């Protein structure tokens, strides 16, 4: 019998497991043999302070101190390293840069660069696609593995129990606690936390909670060799204004994505051949990379609810079922803050003070705000 059972050991579940382990007994239940097999292991690993809506940006800003100075013993390497982001406007898309510049936070400034400087910063860009450019120095690479493994290691040191290869199949509430069936094991806990990523609405349905209207969206990426002789480690990430497409250095190669967002069922996402071909074509039209072959390709799921804000809080109807879901394309950078927020909500029923100071209310991230939105839709569909 545990105080807390967390379902899903991606970065969301692992970070909250660490936060709660000092306060009670915690079991972290993961369906796969390896935690991080799904979205957490398939991200672009960027800390992008000016990405996402206002609430997401506030949450990201709150995460920064953790990344710079993680708790004692959590990280053996720096969690962030400088990368920078160059956003390039092809002819006709220059206005897009002004909008990005106007929306940039004061503590995450951007500045315009003449096309010639943009091209010397990223020499493999084709000059004809660079009509104007913007540079954001505050974008960082996140060492996702160090963060995720650090959370898991510290969680176990604090007495937490990680169960892998244990897919939750059934959740039953009996005599004031939860009975969790994983096939060959049964676990009992006072509070269940749903950190199941793309499967969060499935877990909610098992518990008789929600739904929150979660939509997993597939995003694909290709990895190709960089041109010989170019120091690609020093390159910034590159975004294309007017589209979601981007490329960035990754482990000595170039990773590129069209930024596709195809709604899909929760699953072990695989890239479609067409998406791979389109990404390769885009890369060749925008850079001078002589693309002979694709080294590697992959896809992952970014899961959103209707307002693109994460869902953090106790279920509307079940006061012992907690949601930590819908982190979209920002779940790595938001993880430290959302885990601290979850701990505070679970233990004290309120958010840490700095949330309110940043304009993030308990209601704005609660499952309750979605229940209000979803109710009319559900009623219509049952008519
Ligand atoms: C292509 C791509 C690029 C991205 N780029 C960035 C980026 O640059 N920066 C950023 O911050 N974020 C980025 N993200 C988003 C980020 O990866 C996610 O928001 C984050 O990983 C979500 O973490 P999670 O723990 O909720 O989900 P997951 O890592 O998917 O973990 C959920 C876990 O729940 C488990 N689970 C599900 N059902 C059950 C069950 N029944 N029983 C037991 N376990 C179960 C799954 O096996 C899984 O391991 C990107 C995502 C993608 C796909």
C-alpha cells in the first residue's frame, strides 16, 4: 500500500516521483521496459523560452533556475548548454519576424540580424531563403537523458519504487483507496497520478475520470550527415518563419523536421514515408546539404488539449486521482516546474507563490476548466 502511485515514467512521472518521494511512499509504474521510450526520448531537446502561449512561457521561465542549479545530486553534467536559435524569413515572410520579436519576453530577448550575418552564422543555408533573420541567444540544448535519469536515480535513492514492464490494465477504487492491476502485479495506493503522456485519457477512462479531450499529434524528424568540414557543433538551431519547419545539430549530424502535427491514437509512433520524403525535400530546398541518404528517422507524439495548456490538478469528480498531462511540445522544459506545482497541489491544495506572481492560476491549468468546455460537446454528441 503506497501513498502515491504514478502511472508513466516519462519525464513528467519521473519528475513528480522525485518531488513526492521525500513526502511519502511512491511507486512509479511504467508500461515499457525502459522509461523514456515514448515522447521523452523523442524530443528535440530544446529549451525555447519564447515558444508556446503565455502560460507555457511563464511555466518555462519558472523552470530556468532548476535547470541552472538542479537539486544536490540530481545532475552529474550541466542540464543546459548554449545553442541559440536563428529564425529565417524567406522572401514574403519578413512580417513573421516582427511578430516574433514583438512577442519575445523581456528576459528572453531576440534581435534582428542582416541576412549576410545570418548566412555566415549558418553557412549551409541557401542565400535565396534568407531575406531577413532574427537571433535568440537564450535558446538552449537540454540534456534530456541527464535530467530524466537524474530524477529516476534520486527518486530511487529516496526510497521510491520503479516498476517497469508493468502496463496498468485496470484501476478500481475500493474501501477508500485504489487497486491497480498490471497483469502480473497488483499495487494499492491512496492517490493515483496520471502521467501517462499520450495515454492520459485512456488512464482517465479506466479510473472513471475525465476525459480532458487529449489529442496526441505525431511529429516526424530525419537525421542526416552534415557537410564535411563544417563545425556543426557551433551552429544554432534554425527555424523557418511562416512554417513550423526547423533543423538543428544533433550528435554531430543534422536533425530536421517539418514540424508536422498529425492527430493520431496513442501508440509507438513511427514516421510515415511521405513525411520523411517531405522533410528531406524541404532540407534540400533550404540548405546546401548534399543529401545522399537519411541516416535515421523517427516520430514522437506531442499531446495537447484544446487550449494548448498543460493539465495539472485533481480530477473534477475524483479527489484521489491527479492529472499531470497535455504538455504538448514543451514537456521537457516545463517538467521541473510542473512537478513542483503538482507536489504543492497534492500536499497543500495550492500552487507555489511564484506561479501566481507569473500570472498562472490554479484554474488555468486545472482539469476543471476543460470539463466546463467539454460538457456541452459531450452533451451534443450524446443527443
Ligand atoms: C518531435 C518532438 C519534439 C519535441 N521537442 C521538445 C523540445 O524541444 N522541448 C521540450 O520541452 N519538449 C519537447 N517535446 C515534448 C516532450 O517530449 C513531451 O512533452 C514530454 O516528453 C512528455 O513527457 P511525458 O512524461 O508526459 O510523456 P512520455 O514520455 O510519453 O511518458 C508517458 C509514459 O507513460 C507510459 N504509459 C502509458 N500508458 C501506460 C499504462 N497503461 N501503464 C503504465 N505506463 C503507461 C508510457 O509508456 C510512457 O513511457 C517534443 C516532443 C516531440 C514528439
